C-alpha cells in the first residue's frame, strides 16, 4: 500500500515496468499472461515477472526513460503522477480525521464503503481465472460485520463472520458441484481478508477513545509507507523478496521500521491516557512487519491472477485494495497490542 519503498509513488509496490523497446514480453521462460477477461473494475492484465524477479524488459536502475533511447523526460518506473497522488492522499486523510472527530459513525460508514469497493475489486479480479465468489452473502457480511461489531462487540464479530461463511457455502450449492471448492475457498479468503478485518477496525473504533486508536492505527501504517518510500528511494539496493515484489528493499523496510517506531511511540504517549513511548515503539515495530506482509500478500494475489492492478478508482493511487492492503493486515496487531497496553 502507499508509496513504494524503492522510491516510486506507485499504486502497487510490485507493478512491473513497461518494456522500453515496446516488444512483446518473451513467455518462453514460463511467464504467461492471464487468459481470462480483464475485470470490470479496471484491473489490468500483465505478463508477470521474469525468473529473476523483474518484469520483461525492465532495467536494474531506479528510473527508466519515458521514450526509450531518445533521452526524453525521465519518469519513475511506473510513471505515476506524484502531486496528484499526494493530493488524493491528503483528501482521504482529511475525510478520515473530520469523520473521526465529529461523528464516529460517519467514519464507520466511510470504512464500510471502502471495504465494499475493495471487496468488489477483488471478486471481479477473481473472475479473470473463472473464480466466481457468491456475491450476495459476502457483500452482506462485508457491510454487516463492522456495523454489528461496533454496536455489540467481539461476540458479534465472531457470529457475523461465521454466518457469512455459512451463507456463502449454502448459496454456492445452488450452482452445482463444478468449481464448488474453488469458489467457496475464494469466498472464504475474502471473508477472512476483508470481512474479518473490517470487524477488527470497528473494534478499534468502538471505545470512547476509539478516534485516537484509529488515528494511531492509520498513522503508523502511513508511516511505514512513507519511511519505506524515502529510504528505498535514496538507499535501496538489496532486494527483500525479488520473486514477489521486485522493488522492495531491505533498506526500505528499515526506513519503514524506524518511522513506524517514532510515530508509534509519539502518538501512543500523546493520545492514549496512560500510554508510554515504549509501548508505541513496540506497536510500530510489529506494525511494520504486518504492513510489509500486507503489501506482499496483495502482490502474491495479483501475480497468481496475472493482473497488474486491482482497480483504477483513485487517481494517482490505483484501486481501493491498493490502499487497503497494508491497513487490513495491520489492524489486528494494533488492536491487540493497544488492548494489552492501554485497555479500553
């Protein structure tokens, strides 16, 4: 999620570079593009990484020329509009803060809308591999779970998630046995990946100081992206996971960790009654692991499906899922550690 820790304002940390010479990528090494249709949410099909973890035709530098050997204007590898991306990011941040510190239920509604759109992007992307997730039960769970969790607490989370999975198992039976296991497995993935995480964020929001808890959760995750971006841009050399996300570097992850710990230590001390700096530092350290994992999980999903982006709804950023990947992975650990250190 967020800005690339290799120095690219990318909507996706592993988006492959375009072939500079305009050649068709060589698929003789086993890299194949998705043969299915491009999802209607704006997902784009790509050929996938080569054996060394980079896209066909990619260079090893931090930038590629936008017009090949002509020496024209140089752009970042993904050619993203950084000012536009920053503007959209600031707008989303303002929306979050305004809703949190006026009527928390507005933030809950905004969160549900974003999670619903992300769920829609993901299920549409699955169709590129002929995977049909039962939409109605998953969509109902996506909307209902955060709401009932906010009203009734963790017991409601477990009940809503269990009923969501049961409903999708039963609903899919009406379409016959062909592909049943494949479709319900994908539906269960969406339930665990987004429905449960939506409930977890609602648990963060539920206490009287839930607004502060949400700010800590989001700020630490954004700090991971920002710290990784600058550290990767200026220092990144050693690849973290080249076969999954070719642009992620160990230097970028180190920058993410330092930024997360500083931001976490400060915000927990400042916002939480009885909070200590060391508690925030530990939360930040744990969050950088989950935020990085969230990026890589989404990268693995996209590579398996053979698509480059899950959507294009946010100018300069990509799809909603490209913004949520780190957040949904970070929510459980922040909620758990805040409950342990500063019980609601």
